């Protein structure tokens, strides 16, 4: 009795006539796909340009104000212009 866990190999034997037939069918499929694309795109003309001026870039909407954001340094300010902040209070030592 053969063990079902043994690897099995399949051999596909084709003669030259069958290989040629497969290649002709694949070539016919490629030609059909090409001519379908030509048929679909035959009425597509060049895209008309509305104006000769370059498009205006769209600006993003400003972000909403965040509470406490006034104390944060701005990117366009040098570090010296930002007022120094007080250090955080020291943690209280536990009582024994």
C-alpha cells in the first residue's frame, strides 16, 4: 500500500502540435486584448487645456487653536526669542 505522504509528481506530455496550438491561442488572446483597448480608446481625443496658466496650488485649512498652544515656541522664531519657562515643581518626598 502506498504512503499518502510521499510527494507526487505530475508529468505533462505535450507534442509539438499541442504546444503550437497553445501558443496560437495565447497570441490570439493578446491580440483581442490589444484591439479591445484600441477600440475603446479610438474616440478619446487629446485633453483640452482650459488655460495656459499653471494651476494654483490649493492651501490647507488652518488648524483649530489648541488650549495652551500660545506657550509653545513657534518654528519661525529663534530660540532666544522664546521666554524661558519655569522648571516643574519638585516631587514631594514621601513621609515616613
